[in-house]
C-alpha cells in the first residue's frame, strides 16, 4: 500500500478534512451532547486520564512541600511574563552566542513564512517532527505538506493522529479518545498489514517505519516545553526518544515556540521539571529530557549544522496586556484536563480547538475570539479541581467567571438568556414571588416524577438539564422548611 506520508503534495483526504473544519461553524452545544452520549469515547477517555490523574496525586505526595513548589513555579512563570521583553532579548543573545539564529513571528502566517524560507535556503525535502502544540496551533505540518515536503510526526500518538487524519484530543496524550482496536484498524489500513491490536506489535511496526524516516530526514522540527533565557537552551521532554532523533539527526533544526515559554535560569527549569512530568503523566521524570540551543559544536558527535529558534506571538502579547495574563503561565501539562469532570465526559474534540479542557476553555476564546467560542467558558461546573491540579496555580475558575462576565457585558449571550436572568433576579428580590415560583416548580417536578421518583424531562428553560440525564424529584421538605422547623 502506498503511504500517504510519502505523497509529495497534501493528501486529498486531509485537505477535505481541513476545508470542512474551516467551513463548519463551531457548535459546542450539539457536539458536546453527541460526545456525552458516546459510551465508548467516555470509557476510553476515563481509563486513560484517571490513570494520569491518580498517578499525579501519588507523585506529588512524594515531594516534601508540593504546595510550596507549585507556588514557586507559578511565581517563576509570573516573573518571566512580567519581564518578558528583557528575557526575550537575553535569550536571543544567548542563542546567537551558541551559533544559532532567533526569529520573531507576530502571527502563524509569519511563522510559516519564516520556516518556509529556512527550508528553501537549505533545500530541505524531508521533515521529522516531534510533538508540539504550537505547531498544531498554526497547522504547520499541513502547510509543509502542501508545499511538497515529506512530513512525518514522530511521536507515536501524533503519528496515529496523522495517519488517521484526526486531531489530538488531549494536550499530552493526543489519542486518549482511541482504543486499541481502532488503532489496530488504522495501522492495518495504512500499512496494508493484517489486523492486530497488540500494542507491542503496533509499536514495533511504527518503529521500523519511523527509523527509516529518521535516517533520511534533512529537516527537524520541535516545539519546546521551556526556553532558558540565561543559556539560550530549549528544553523538550518526552518518553519515546523521537524528539532526540529530531534534534540530533537532521542537518537543519527549527524549534517553534510560544513567547511565553521562557524561564529565566537553569535553576528555575529544575523547579519546572520537578512538577511537569508529575502533573502530566504521574512520572517523577520523563524518560528523556533534552536541552539544546545551537548547531553542532566542535568535538560533538551529533547535532544540526543550522539551528533556528522561532518565537511565536499569535495573540500572546494581547493576553499579556489583559486581565488574563496568568493563563500564559500554562506549561501544557494537561493536569487540569484529567481533573475536569466535564472533559472526562465529553473529551477534547468537543472544545473545537487543539487546546481542550479547562485551560482550553480560557485560551481558545482568547486566541480565536470570545464571540466565536462563547460557549466554552460555560463548559465548567466551577468545582475548582483544575485550580487544585495546576502546577503553576492558574486560577482557572476565577478567569472563567470573569470571561462569563465579559460575555454578558459584550452582549454575546442569547437575548432570551438575558431576559430569563433579568426575570430571575426580579423574582429573587421578592420573598413572596420566590416562594410562589418555588412552590409551582416543586408541584410540577413532583408530578413529573410521580411514577419513578425521577424527572425524565424538564420544560424550557431548564430542558437542557435532562437532555442526557434524569433528575431526582424534589425532597419532601425544602431547606427553608427545615430551617423553620416545619
Ligand atoms: S492550566 Fe495548569 S494544569 Fe492546565 S495544562 Fe496548563 S499548567 Fe497544566
């Protein structure tokens, strides 16, 4: 079977998928209802993220003062953001001292132009790419394919996403929505081999294929978990060794990184690394921690001939100047996704962006416009589990509430919703009206729950509540009645 990755132009299937995604209007409501009703999806997501969630809790217990460490990590990122202009210049000087080049891109399009230019000048044809959320953000792999480059995702999860023409659904584990059988089916179709869902055999198959790609590639692409300003080094953590191959084997290496990824010193990086893997996958450390920041030096056995660091803004400086600055501390560990009861019910694709979960509900509207994603800040029960899980202490619930306030003040919510809330506020101000409406509600809900004790459907405007679940009948006595001793 001919490999789609070997096509010199973008795969028509991928192009169709991209066109469709662009043309369709994001509709969180209908997508999340579909996702919440998909039992297979829920099982796949739950079994994967619960492992990471409980693993994180156990690993944090091993630290003498995990609370203090989280505060310190938040402060380090906060400080780096407060002095971002200074640290960006310091990084540029350090990378240049190491023999590399630094580029600044205001938008995704500008970043792509810079990278295309580097490729053209160096006459590169074949790219090995390690996992990077920021390159997903600007759809870099598809853009490179469209220019005739052979691009292969080398992280196993991302590779499966690529051969399946899919999208990642988690910040750390891109195929958390897939089970073994669906991966086996994808491999059988892609490689034209007999079906197997044995993880070892599938991994071996991917390894043989990717090894060959590693040998031939002349262009390496990475993202970066952190950039250390004082040394100009990029830090990439991983478990498979594929990023290390992307860094060391091709003759040209480009790291595309958001400007918010800076930490001032190597000592600060040590703090971040203590928390990142623990929060992400429940490991004390990832298997590989790569630190690099320039072309191959004399006496070194491997490394690229050319190294370029491309810093991407793409809306980040606007966030920096807003009340949502704190969201830029995010180290994309995915802990808030694993902790979130909503994410665990609907998965990542329902968020309509490559940044799902609680942090995605904040940064997607910030990056792509609140008007386009006004449902996302509502996709939270505000239980606070995300805040508790976050290694850099981003107060996600507080920002979600503020964003809901923005939706109201910018009149982005539905006019009917505004009318209902006004009426509700008016009723709440009058004890008589409040009591009368509550009595009517109780009467109607008890009537509906008469046979089974459960309300199967609630009338408008509360109908959404019973769309995917039943509701228990109201208690025999209300809190007010108990309070009055009735
Ligand atoms: S918001 Fe916090 S918990 Fe969520 S991905 Fe970012 S750093 Fe991790």
